[in-house]
């Protein structure tokens, strides 16, 4: 029998949302143990430990308030305890914390375990750009799949219909991951393109920052649609530049691609923060602290990581939107400079 576990540093409602879905599903799956352990970064809420609150009241009052978790989701404050017996490890946390988590659990993972990453971020190293599944695989030496889609966590927790995409190379493993996540309101489609799925999930956050700038400038729907279109094409161009034939074009039309760009550019936190950035003149980290109550975002960090990659490759002129967004975030360029040089020809991509 498989044993699922989810890792969630808190800091993001998606980890708890995923545990809620998987907990409900495993209770009905004969092939899986009933308990889902979820690692929760311990903190005090009104003087009580968050893990104790989750395990008695079955609500993550801090990061997913108002949504009951099934009783078989058990919060633990120790990441090693969460993954020790797990055959199926769900990795969800803001990407800036991943290496620390991997270093912590390294050596405590079952040799037959496999993982799935729900992280929407990328890493930069000496070897260039690294996806989260590559990083997890490199550290833990287990098979790693990806899950990403037009998935605003609170809407999923309200059980409003949506789709998601699982990228998994092994068809048998894909069936197992699908059985853990699929519900009538969370429709999973599997593709054999692990890194295509995660590039989409990470790069769309940069586009969402651009969309938020447009909202902050009160420029309306046509302008935002233009930014979404160009951003989507730059996402595809960059993913192809990095991974070339390793990515399937059709992945961009899955929920993890076009649909996630749309939902994040209209309803995401990255969009909201970028709008406030324009309207208040405050820095992104300051706004994150003031507005998001402990949650951490990826968009402006990914804009910096993308820029350092395209700059080191000498191809910034192929990515004018990503470059402009970077310069607005990090180099004090005014938000209306987002339009500079956007008349790019994508017809041969
Ligand atoms: P934000 O992190 O901008 O809220 O985006 C959520 C998301 O990824 C929706 O799929």
C-alpha cells in the first residue's frame, strides 16, 4: 500500500488544499494508507501551535481558513517525520525554501518513493536554469513528476470546478498520481512533459506581474490582453530556448499553460501585489509583508531569475516584456516603460 505525504511550509494555501484533496481521495483508495501526513512549518496562532489546531479542529486557520480538512490529514511539525514512511511525496512550498527542505529530508526518504512538485518557481545555478523537479531529483534521487494548472487555492478549496495538468514520464505512475488528485471539481489531465508543465507554472507568474502593472496604471482589458498574449509567447520562447525538444508545444495549451496565465493575471496574488506596487510605490517585499499575512510569492523573484538567465545568454532583446518587467521591479524604471520594444515577431517560434 502506498503512503502519501505532503510537504507544506505553510506560507502558501496550496499545500493545505492539495492535502485536502489527497486526504479525501485516499480514504476511498484501497491501494493507499488512509493517513496523509502534512508537514506544517510550526507557528503559534493565538498562543496555540498551528499543528495542534489543524489536528483538533481540522482547519489550517492560518493559511486556508474556513475549509475543513478530512480527519485523516495529520499535521506534523517535522519534515522528516512527514516523509519518512511515504511512498508518494507531494512537494508544495514557495520555491525559495526548497533547497533547505531537500537538505533536511535527504537521507530519510524511502528508496521506492516518488514525488510530485506543485511548486511554481525555477532555480538559477552555475549550470543555468533548473526546474524544481530537476532539483528534487538531483537531491533525492527519486522519480519526480509535476502538477500545475489554473489553480487558485481558495477557489479549489471551495470546490469550484477547475482543471489541472500532471506532467509524468511514466504512464503507470501517471495513473497513480491522477488517482490521488482527480475529483469531480479538480479535473486532472496527464501529459508526458514534466518540465513543460513546470516551466508554464513558473513563467506565468512573471506575466502576472506585468498584468498587475497594467491594472495599477488603470489601462483596461485590451492592454492587459496584449500583455497576456505577448507574455504567453515569451514564456513559450524561453521554455523552448532552455529545454528545446525536451518540451511539448501542446503543453502550453493545457491548464498549466494558457489557462493558468489567464487566471493568475486576473485573480492571482502576484497580480495584486504588482498593482499595489504601481499605486503605492512600495517595494515588492514590503508589500508582501503588509498584504499577504505570511504568504510568500514567486513572481518578482522569478522575474529576477529569468532576467539573470536571459542576460547571461545575451538574449534580452528576444524577451522585451520579461526584460521590462524586471527593470520595473528591480531598476526603478517607471511602470509605463513596460511597453518599450514589444513589437516582436513571434511568427517563426
Ligand atoms: P498567485 O501565486 O499569483 O496567487 O497565482 C496563483 C496560481 O498559481 C494560480 O494557478
